[in-house]
């Protein structure tokens, strides 16, 4: 099993190497960093000033040819139909997921920059979306990384790791 991290229209990428290490440890697999590609502007909604995550996943599915799971990371704000925003989204069938760093940063909420909190949040959301690509659904345990995050508070309250039940589903 291999997971590829794809920088998607990212400005700053210094956090990708530490993220790669964390994902490698949690999933116990090879993780590769791919070359950055520009974000597809066809997914941009001018009215909302956000990118449609579902459209981006479909676009990536058409241009990426790999059997590996793909985690796209962007610094653009994302939304899905029917929702004001999403931290990320995953597609089980293509094995592609996407996470936005925008709302994971303290600065988005008018708070002081904190790279440690940002890295924790990014890891949780990346592991969560990758969990979906492995077939996991949302978990009812609030501490499990697969618990749905409706707000940054939910993300902050859960751990970076799967609960025993979710872990069993992935690794057995």
C-alpha cells in the first residue's frame, strides 16, 4: 500500500515533510510526495470565493494515473454542495481525497499563528479523509479521528488516531 501527497496550488509547502512522516507512522505504509500542480480554476465559485471539493476530486481522478491513495493538499477554501465549507472530502472509489489548510490555521479565526496546532489539525483532517478512502465511515466516538468535524472545535477535540474499531476495519 502506498499513499501519495499531492500539493495542489500550494504556496507554502514546509509542512508537507512532517505530515508525510505522521501519515507514514499512522498508516504503516510508504508515503510519497508528488510534484505540485496548479489548482483547477474550473472548480472555483466566484460568488462563494471557494473551490468545490467534489469537482476538484473528479478533476484529479481524470489526470492522476496511479493505484495509490492520493491526498491532495491545498491552501484554498473548499466547499461541497449543501455545506458552507469543508475541511476536506474523499472519494472511496477513486482513492482520492483533498484537504484544505485554510480553516485549519489559527489566523483564520483571528487568533495568533500556531504551527503546532496547525500541524495537529492538518494531520487529523488528512488521516480522516484518507480513512474514508479506505472505506471508513464517520465514527460516533468523539475522540476518534473518523468523527465528523462540523467545526474547528470538533477537530481540536479528536485525536490523530483511529479508535480500536476503526483501526480494526483498516488493518485487518
